C-alpha cells in the first residue's frame, strides 16, 4: 500500500498531466484563431479570447450557428464575452457551464 505522501504526489502528477494534455488539445483547436496559445488556465483565459475561440472551434459551421461568431466579439468586456460563450456552449453544444465567467 502506498504511503499518503506518495499517493498525494501521484495525484499531483496525474492532475498536472491531464491539465497539460487539455491545454495541448485547446491549442490545437484554436491554432487558426488570432489568440495567444494558452499557457495555463489562469491568465490565458482572463480576456475571454481563448474561451470564445474554443467555443467557435467546436460549433458546426453551418447556417444554424450564425448567432455565435468569434469575429463578432470586440473583447472589450471579457466577463461578458466569456458568459456569452459559456451560455452558447451549454445551450447549443450541451457543455455544462461549471464555472462562472467572473471565476476566470
């Protein structure tokens, strides 16, 4: 049986690897968008651009998606933009909003 310290270190390593893999996936999804590739989940998401680019990259680019377009954002109100992106993703993509935009 593993010691508590060893279990905690293993959990940190796994969590770190999962975060790293998720950031890599996000970078791939948004590489064609005019945003800085995210380096982390704190500062990289604060201006709303990465989140909006990610949601835009996940949508079906057909006629039904004209109501959400990355180029329509001016990014002057990051919290508002992030809220719109998360609400759109929840309603149209079935992705639950587990954070509030203010948490970004």
